[in-house]
C-alpha cells in the first residue's frame, strides 16, 4: 500500500514541478513523444496549449494525433498552427491529410507552400510530381520527379509515375525503362512483406 502511494506521488510530482510553465509541459511532451508514448505526450501538449497557444504546440500535438491515426483532430491542430504562423512542416503534413481525402488541389497548394518554405525537404518533390501528373501537367510532374532524391531503389511508385509522365510526353524509351524498374521493385517489395 505504501509503495503504491509513493509511486502515485512520484507520478504526479512532475505536474507540481511544472506548475503553469507551458514550455515545461511541451518539453515533457517531446520526451514522451520520442519514447513513443503518444497518448501521454498529447496530454502534455494539451496542457501547454491550455496555458499558451503557440504554433509549435499545435504542430507537436498534430504529430501525436497522426501517430494515433486521428486525422481529423490532427488536421484541426495543423490548421490552428498555420493560423498562428506559417510553418513548412505543417503545410507538408496537412497536404498529406488532404491528399488522403482526395482534395488534390488543396494538397497541391500546401505541398507547393511546403516546397517554398523547405526547399531541402525532397519528399515534397515526389508528391508535387504525383499531383501534377494527376492534373495532367506532365512537364511539371517530370520536373518535380527529377528533383526527387530516390531512396536507393526503394520507391517503386516514383518510377511508375515518372514513367507514366514520360510516356505522356512521348519519351517512350525512358518511360518504358522506368515502368519496368517500378514493376521489378514492386515484385521485390511484395516478396519482402510475405
């Protein structure tokens, strides 16, 4: 009984030490997030937000919510973050949610904003290429696919959509080469998951 009481007091001790310091709640949340304790991390980010609304608190909680597959709430937090401050990473993650919902034009706008704010973030290039392909803007699709840094032959979708864009631009030889590469990679991918 005494041991349980001590453990309970120790468990609550950080809350007494933190007091009304939003940064301290945020820092504890970050530590919990790094240890994959997403629910607890989210609670700490919520506490930080109750004290002071900051874009990075909303962004951090949105990342927790995405890890917990709570897309609707994550979208709300990303929107709140972006209302307070333009954050490239928030545009990137919001674009992903919008893309999942089939809101391609909105996703394209957000990925474009993310690209502008985070030019070194090469993942954005793939999604811009993909979305421009869907928009039948094949030259732009190819431009962004060419800027995408492929991860050592692991991205079959990249080669597939790049090949399709090349095919639309009558670049038949390179299109065929990329589509064949995509097919081989897909087979290897499927073998690895079985």
